[in-house]
C-alpha cells in the first residue's frame, strides 16, 4: 500500500503543472496560514531526490517567487488597509502599535527574516510592517532574502530526507516535514523570546 501511494506521488510529481501549484500555494500562504506550502515543497523535494522530478531548481524558484509575492501582498494589505486608522481610535492599541513600530525599527531585519519560518507570525509581522509604514524598499529587500533562504531551506531538507530514505519518496517526505516542524517550533520560540517586550525598570 505504501509503495502504491509512493508511486502515485512520484507519477504526479513530474506533471508540468506542479511547479505552478507550488508557486500559487507559496503566494497564498503569505496571508492564508493553513495552506501547507512548506510541506508541499519539502515533500516534492524528497520525491525529486529519489525520482528526479520535479526539477529541484525549478521547484525552489517557484517557491521563492511565490513566497516573495505573498509576503509583499500582505505588506501592501497592511499599508493600504484602514488598520492604522482603526488602531488610532483606541489608546491602548495605539500604544501597542507604537511599541511594535519601535521593535521593527530596532530589529526589523531579524523580525522579517525569522517570521518567514513562522506561519501566523509571518502574517502578523508583514501586516504590522505595512500598517506601520516600515520602509517599502527595505521590506522588499528583506522579504526577498527571507523567501530565498526559506525556499533553499525547504528544498534542502526535502532533498536530504529523500536521499536518506532511499526508494521510498513518501517516507522521505514525511521525515522532511517532521524535521521542518521541529525547526519551525525552535525558530518560533527564539523569535518570541527576542521580540518579547522588556519590562520597564
């Protein structure tokens, strides 16, 4: 049964439309957190390591472009939505928003790069960056770097897992996804610790 499922995955992995699906999922994942774009990239990379399809470079390029577009669309939504005006009507929210702006000013690069690996955190950071008028050119550069590292990381983990579990692409995909989940929780913990507001003296 397991081999049959693996055969089906390998067969469809070579389809011409698979990279387009990866691009679309990676873009939509920028503002729809339940979409498993990272798991899809890792699983297909594991299959590619065993079968040769899809092409890992094409897969990584589609993941990169999709992630970059999704993050910048979320930033644009935050920048052009009425979120900032709505927040300004509530004093406590305005103070919290101002604190988030200061954190982005001080550690904006770390926040944007690290949040790329935390689904819900990524959306929150990108929306806040847009609404807080974080410099667009700086955000574009940071989001491009974040998308590049994320795509390379996802393809690398899937490829290594696929090579480790030879001749069983589905098992390799599962191993790669499990490793990515563990690393994602670790990054989330570090991000929350570093960005947590420090108590005033």
